[in-house]
């Protein structure tokens, strides 16, 4: 490159110029990516599921340790690997994007989950993924609860009822 100005006078005119040359070396490296190398890269991607706890519980009894926030968190946490697998398998196939969803499900008195569905979704664009998560939720087994006598010193009286849970989940991917 000829006449590159690097100093100017008081009238902003070039006073000193120089000729500069650059030498570039082109180097091409060929690397064969094996299936094992790709798998090792994929293993570095980990799913993070943020579980903020139930947003809403409807129908739970006072002092019911089987249907409180902590019991629901614990049950979902024990099944987090199934939810992670639902997400990462589809993420690696470019079928789903990180985002969040709000689940709604009922816990029956016998501890089974019924009528599970997704009530809101942001960023996640896969119905197959949402169905996979709902299947994981459907298979969760909570501690059963008993009917309470209608008379006596207990604060809670009467038959056990289903508890409706509204639970938000955030899915992100990090590379370790």
C-alpha cells in the first residue's frame, strides 16, 4: 500500500507518508471429524432446567406434606433426567429451541398424575417435545393421601381431593 499518511501538519495535510506491505500466508488444514469426535462434542452440551417451584396449588390441604411445594419439587427433581433427555435429544436434531413452558397437572389422592397439559410456551417450538415432557410428568408417582375423619381433633376433615399444580419450567443449554 503506497502513501499511507501517519503524520499531519497544522492544516490537516499529510506531512509524513510511508509505503506498507503485508505478507499473508494461506494455510489449509484438513481434519476429518469422526462420529466419536462429534459425540464427544455433543456430550459437552448439557441441559439446564430451572424449576422455580409451583406457581399455583389448588385443592391442597393445610399442612399436607405430600402435596406442598417441597414435595412437588422433590418429585419433579427425581424425574429431571427424563425431562433433560426429552429436550437434549430433540435439541441435537434441531427440533426444539431453548425456552420455557408452564405445565398444569392434577395429582390424584392415590398419587397418580392425571389431566396433564402445557398451558403456555415461550421459545419452545416442538409439539413432540411437549408431549415427551407430559409423558414424563404423567409417570411421576406422588405419595398417596388418605381421607380424613369428619369428626375429631383434626383441622382437615373429609375426603381427599385431587390437587391442581401449575408449574413453570425453563430449558437452556450450556456447553461445559
